[in-house]
């Protein structure tokens, strides 16, 4: 099992299936895209990895913390919540928020709702944009049908600094120019378009995913 998991990657595959650009923690892990240093940190967690039958795994207690934080971030604190990253650094939950003071209130609310979580394992990191703001921009990137032949994936950057879009190699420049006019200039949210690969659904139920 991976030792680091991003909470909520937005894939075009999800958009094609549901026509919705919003993401959910249940979509699984993704590679972290940020090297931002924490500006407010809890005491350093143990460097000893959590193990299951000798295999490194994510401590279930961290999942409980992330769930508690996510509940608040998607609710009363949607104005400041940006992202959550589990087990990065090892043994901790990194919470990206647009304001540290309000982020601490989010942590306090999560603790009140879930008294058993260990808030000492939470690290607060400043993000430029909230998830709510980035999700609204993502919805504008995709057409009402949820399908754009030139765009493969759309996702918020882990550190809340903007949006990453993957597109066909020969369409990158055109998509970047279009999104600069549609998103970057009017909203101030940076959008980075990079070459990617199309998401290919399995041909049949039970078939191996296309590579």
C-alpha cells in the first residue's frame, strides 16, 4: 500500500461517468504535487512505519483523522479548507487551509465531533485557494456534457495553488490559451496544462483496465 495518499484527485473519467467535476476522498490515492513546507506543525510523529503483516501501510488512526477533518472541511469550513494528505510526512495528516487561524478552528471542531482523534498528528499548511473555489473553476473548465475531446484530466493541485489539466500533446498550447482567457485572467487561479494520456474505460466488466 502506498505510504502517501492524496485526498480527492479529480479525473476526467469521473466527469465522463457522472458529469460532475467535484471529487471525493473515496476515489483513492494520487501522487502529491507539492513541496510546500508546513508553516504550523504539530510535534514530529514517529518515523517508524505502520506495518500490517510486515508490509508498510497507512495507520487507520490517520484515516480517522482525515475523515474527521474532511467532514468539517466540506461543511462549516468550506471557505478555508483546501486539501488533506494522509501519511505525508509519515505518521501525520497534512491539512491545507487558506488561513491558519481558521484552520485551527477546523481542527478544534473536528476534535469536538470526534474526541478520539489525535490532533497532535495534524500539520497545517497554507494553501492559496480553497477547495470550493477550485472546484467551481474546474466546473467551468469542463463543458455541460462533462466531456471535452481535447482535455483528459482536471485536478486541483495538492497545495491548493491552482489547477492541473492534462491534454493531448498537440492540443496543449491551444487548451492553455483557451483556459487563460476563460479561467486564469477572470479568476486569478493558475491553470497549468501538460501533455497526458486519455483515460480508456475497460472494454467489459471484469476486463483489465486499458494501459
